[in-house]
C-alpha cells in the first residue's frame, strides 16, 4: 500500500547528510518523514522540483530587524519578508533595539510582536550589559532565546561591555554559548580622530585590523579563564582567522557574505556610505584570508548581519553616516554564486547555513533535512542567473550593497515546517513564523 503525505517534493536534487542526489521528500504534520524514491506515494499537495535543488532550510543567525524603536529602518514583519524572499527559513535577531533586549520582559515583548507577523521562524538574542548579568541566566533559558550577545566595541545602539571584568562577569553568569561583536573599544576610541570627513575609505583605518585582533585575543583568553564557549561574529581579518583556527575547542566562527565578497578600497569609492559596516569591509588580502579559513573548515556559519539604515541616513558624510547594510535577502544568491564559481561546494554551503547553525547553537529539531526534523526547505535553481537590484529588496531601507551584481543561483521556494511561504518571488504564506527551540532551553513538560 502506498504511503500518503501532506506534502511531497518530487524529482529534485536533494543535498543533506547523505550527500547529493535525486530524491523525493515526504512531509507529514510539518515534519520530514521520508526521503528517497517515493514514486508510488500520494500526497495532499505535490510540488514538482525537477531541475531544482532542495536544501535544508537556510538559517540566518545574525540579523537586526530594528523593532522596537527604529521601525522606519525595518521591523519584524518587513525583515522576515526579506528573509523568506531570499530563501531563509529562520532568523536570530539582535538585541540592540530601542529599548534594548536586556530583560525578560523585553524578550517576551519581542516574541509577542513577532506572533502572527513574522513569516519565518525566529529567535532573539539577550543583550548583555554591565548591569544585567543577574538576569542573563534566566533569559538564555527562555523560549525563543538563541543566546547572549555581547558588544565589546560600540556599534549601532547603546549596548557595550568593553572591559575584561565586564566580559568575565557575563561569561560567568551564563551556560550557553555567547556571541560577540569583537572590536577593542579602547583602540577604537583612540583612533576616531583618524576619520576623514566625507571619506569612507578611512573607515577601515579607524576600525583597523588590530582593533579586531586585540579584542579577539582578549576574548579567547577570558573564555579559557571562565571555561565558557564563545561565538565570534563577522570575522573581517586574515589574522583573526589564523588565530581562531588554534582555538576551535572553545571558539566558533561566523563570516558574512559582505566580508567575503565586497573589497576595499574600491567598494567605498563606488557606493560610498552604503559600504560602511562594523567591522569594516577590508582589502583583498583579508578577503583571501577569510576564504582560506572557510575552505579549511574554520568558519562554522554564514550570517548576513542584516542591519539596514535608510538611504537618507547613509547619505550623510562620513563619519556621521551610520554603519550597517541589508543582507538577509541576498545571503543565499550571493553565496550560491560563490558555489557556482567554485569557491565552495554546495555541501559546504549547507553546512554553513543549516548544519553549522544547528551544531553551534543546539537547535532542537531544526537545521537538518532528515526524518523527524522540521520540514524547512530552501529550494533553489542553481542555473538561474539574475541581476540583484534595489527594486528587488523588500527591506524598508529600499537598497542592497549588491545592486547591479549578476549572480548565478537563485531561491525559488521557501518552505517553513511544511508550509509554502515564498514561491517565485511572491509571498504566499503570511505570518506563519514560530519561535525556534533549543536543546539547552527546552520547556519542561
């Protein structure tokens, strides 16, 4: 007797723990149930994936959706629309909103804001300060919390823990892996006078490689002292990548598509303030160092650091212009273009955007395409070439740093827990996102 599924993905090339090959995928009650030859099966809905590649749902573990407090730049609804249009099935959102996500009540507020509005699954970081270490242990165990985020160097917003004693207090107060923006605030303060009015090429001079390296060395030392795990975000220097390769037992590593793709100084001359982010986009030898780290297995995850500002804000002369750029919608096409160019395999892409996130953050039932796991899928056409444009961006900011770039490889469908959310650039499932669950914070039953 043939098996009956709620949804059947037929005829696509599947990429998962078994490698790559043609297979069908059967889904029941939002879970993957069978993978293989299901030609005799029936289903309530059948999607023909012939000529397409079926990937585990892409998870973007670093986004800034600006709600509450800065909704003119982005909000949870618009940010999640960007995500699903770009093939992303889940996001982890950052705490530097206004007010900041630094108390249990503020975390609950974000979860309530997300309910029935976010189109993808979601989790939120708890923001660390020098004053809230007493509640971080409680927050990291709450539903929908992906962990604690620490800013060692000032960026957008007011969150900052710049001193060793403060970082040590944060690490001692938590059990889960903490994520860090690693730039040395003391060195940044000393170098702010090096900013040249109206010259964005001075941004990577102000926030120089040594500011990142000094902070990351301090961070690793403090992690060893406290016996805690750390996740170092948006690595931008070749030296950090070499250093972190020696500390893989405690430190996991994120890279962004921007730092792997955009090159200084030319990008600052070309798109000016739109190229400004923290840590900065750097020169070619740093990009080569990041790719070497990715190819050696040092990089665990790719996150977009989606951090939008309006074009009006970005048009202010440097250094008045804010740092940050949209990225969640372009993560998949930019990285698939790198796959097609031979810089990484499709299997490595899956490891960086699904398996790696599950492994590093301890996701429960999400991040793998396997029997019993959430039926999250990013379905792509690896042969589809297309120009990325500002008009395609769904962000409230209305732009992308990759405007005018033609890429090969494009997201065609986004499926979240067995429900179609995006198909052929159209949102077809509204407000279906739910909080992501984590192994270290499972609710008691």
